[in-house]
C-alpha cells in the first residue's frame, strides 16, 4: 500500500508541475495514459542525452585510451628490437 501511495503522490506532483498530463483531459482517451508536458519533454531529453553520452562517448574515450596504450607498448617493443639490432652490428 505504501508504494501505491508514493506512486499517487509522484503522479500528482508531476501533473501539478507540468511534467505529464493525463490524455483523457486532452483527447478524451484512456484515463491510464499520460502525455509529456513541457517539463516532461525536457526531462526525457536530458535522460536520453545522459544515457547517450555515458554509453557512446565514454566508450569512444575508453577505446582511444586503449589504442594509445597498445601503441606505446608496441613502440617500446620496436625500440627494444632496434637496440638489439644495433648491438649486433
């Protein structure tokens, strides 16, 4: 019962501050469906942007760092081989 009360309070708060509007008030449709208000659209877009940044951009940054690490290791191996060849001649 406490979860239902919390959900009702959350929905009432979102309706009061313009995050969502019941579709039945706008279109005379189903009473269980909600449309985004102007703040709801902004909130949805911010969540979507945060998800995109965290999943895509962070992955790209990690990929670049891994490539740089691998290049440094390979150049170190190459440098070691060159030093070995120089001592042989």
